[in-house]
C-alpha cells in the first residue's frame, strides 16, 4: 500500500479556536480515511515565546512569533488562521499569494469588500479554502436538510433562527477584538453562524430587514480607562428566502444564562423541526401525519444512522462534542484539497455570509428592506 502524501499545517493563533482546530486535525486523521497524512509543522503567535509554549502543548515541530515568515515557508502546505478577525484578510492574502490552501475562522473578514477580495484572490490562485462554520458539519443538521429537501415537512413556510450567548453580558467584560468598530459586534460574530445555518437548510436569502442595539455603551479598555462601544450587542433580522419562506434570525451576546443557543425552528405544511445546539445530538420532529392524540415533537437522538456519527462512535446516543464538529470540518476540507469534492464552505461562501451581515447592518441604520444580489 502506498504512503499517503503529507500535508504540513501552519497554524496562526493558539487561543480558543486554535486549540479546537488542533483537536479537529488530530482526530480527523484517526476518525476519517483522509487523503493526506497531516503534520503539525509550525505554530505562529504574537511572540516567539507564546508560539513556543503553544507549539510544545499542541505538538507542533516549529514555532515562530512572525506569521509572515511562516506563510511563505515552502514546507507549509496549509495555513490555518485562528487570529482575530481584523487580521484574517492580510494573513489569508499573504498565504494565498504563496500558493497555500487556507483555513480561516469566521467571520471571514470584518467587511464584505475584504471578504470578497479574499475569495477573489483564492479563486484566481486556484487554492482550496475553508471557513470555520463548524455547526454545519453536525449530522443532525444534515438529517434536517435531507428531510426538508425530501419534502417530509411539506412546503416550508417559516424559519426562526437564533444564536445567543452571554459572554458579553457583564458590563465589566473588557473591550476585545470582537468590539472592533470595523466589523465587530454580535451580528458578525454570532449572527453569521445563524445566517449560515438558515441558508444551509432553506437555501438562499433574497431580502433582509435588520434592527441592532448596543446595550453596554462602554467597556474597560484594559489600561485602566473606558472605551466607547459602537457595535451591536443584539441584532435581529427578518429574512425572505428565494423559496418564498419567511423567517427571522437573532444574534445576542448579552443573553444572560444562554451559553450556546444556536437554535432553529422550521415549519412546513406537513411538519416542523426544532433544534438546539445546547443539545446538538438531538433533532425534534413533528409530523402532521401522526394520528390525533399522538401529535407532538419526537426526539431523534444522533447515532450511526446519521453519518459520520458512526465513524466516531458505534453506539447511538453517546453523543458527539464541539471538537468533533471541527474534525468533520477538517475532513471535508481535506477531501476538497484532494479534489474529491467541492469546497464544503469556502471563501466564496464566507464572503456571501458577509454580504448578508453587511446588508442587515445597513438595513438596521436605514430602516429599509435590502435586496441581496444573487
Ligand atoms: N467557529 C466558531 O465556532 C468560533 C468560535 C470562537 C471564535 N471563532 C473565531 O476564531 C477567531 C479567533 O477567536 P478566538 O476566540 O480563538 O480568539 P482568542 O483570542 O482566544 O485567540 C486568538 C489567537 O490569535 C493570536 N494572535 C493575535 N494576534 C496575532 C498576531 N498578530 N499574530 C499571530 N497570532 C496572533 C492570539 O495570541 C491568540 O493565540 C475569530 O475570528 C473568531 O470569530 C470561531
């Protein structure tokens, strides 16, 4: 049997997502029959010291405080960006110019123009890209999509999506990159996930109408002072889908008590689905075909009948975890790099989500519906 080709990873950032990506790469190579043997080559962070410590912990052979040197290193095949949003564009463009495949966390960039520039550069260079919309890898979302496409819910009439957490609810929580006036805010951070899930299940959104508010108007700047917050803490949008369905999404990072409410309800003429990311191994299905007296939502638990669950665990109901979603994302990306499938969610798809985000922002300022270009 011939050896698999090696794919060498250069990771930028070792925070929350950096670690999740390392878990994803590490278990994807064991759970899936990947087209490559993955090698943790170099980790880049803000300083040599920080990079060395993270490289040791995560098992990278090399470390650097200079991401620019890393992305042009001929030994690196894939650049993985888990740095703050405002850095995504510069890092990705440099990696693409060096001919690397690029994995980038969401949101792809703070603005639509930057995201489109990145998508254009990747397309021209012919490199393969992936944006970190990990929730789309969930087997239960794939089941929901199949059920909707097969007409098991009848004609889809409406959608309610939400992504609510409470990590910014405390006014004493400091100003971070997530509050950057250029592209920060709950809508870009969390609403982007809600929009990606809505379109994954119901197809393209054609019109949006937004509303945004800032709840905490200033936050500690980390230097003993306070800094004014200009971005949204809560955003909502009405949506119209190309299918004719109507819907809404809500994004909030001040939803006290909510930890990971990436939830949706979708209603059709023959049934409905309800899903909560806080119980993401379950999908709730109501069918109007059930006889009177038995109608209600039934709970479907994830198991080997819902691929690729069975590759992780042979037993139903034992549950996948957040990092497993990253492994599924990595596996799809690797298949795309090998040319075995289209990009699961590449830069063009990420730029489209930024188009929706920006349209909702504009609508929230203008108070008007905005059409989304095809
Ligand atoms: N897909 C998801 O579910 C999800 C969840 C959380 C965050 N994210 C995204 O991941 C990205 C990072 O978020 P996080 O929560 O991991 O942030 P974080 O602050 O925990 O980590 C950021 C990392 O980037 C490093 N970094 C910062 N500036 C750098 C530079 N100039 N050069 C090299 N490294 C640098 C930091 O030192 C840190 O290691 C953001 O784009 C965020 O939106 C996605």
